């Protein structure tokens, strides 16, 4: 398990939400020193596909999800404190069985 941050100091937060899938996935963009870009979000129960331009690291803050990376057939389950990465120019399907899944997405260089 990773040590997930509970706050980001010295951050700029975009107040306009990123809203996907009729509001079932919502995030806010956070910009940190050095050009680090993250999003903090919530995913409601359901299954959603996201394409990736940049590589991403997803950290699960609360709840649980099942993830299938593009081109793979094996789904992996992630709970609070776990992390997975998605390559650039790829994608993934993320499914939440019930409740909410909270995450931090870091866009990797």
C-alpha cells in the first residue's frame, strides 16, 4: 500500500469541475509546483472507459474499483491505499460495484 496524501500545500485548484458520464465521474484539477498536474475525483457505481493521452498514476483514496487496461482481458481490483498506472496513448475501463470510489490521478511526464 502507498502512503496517500491527505492535502496538497501550495496548490492551484480549478474550481470548474471535470464532469463525465452524466455526472457519474467528477473531478477537479490541481496544479502543483514544477508543473505537476493531478485530478481529485469521485466515481459512482457503474463501468466507464477512459482514453489516456498522457501516462497516469491512479491512487485509490477510498472505496474500491475493478480496472481492465486497454488490450488486456484480466481485471484487477484496487481498494483504498492501492495504486495502478496506465500508459500514455492507451486507456482503461474502471468499474465501481457500489458506493463511491475516490481517487487521485497524477499525470506522468
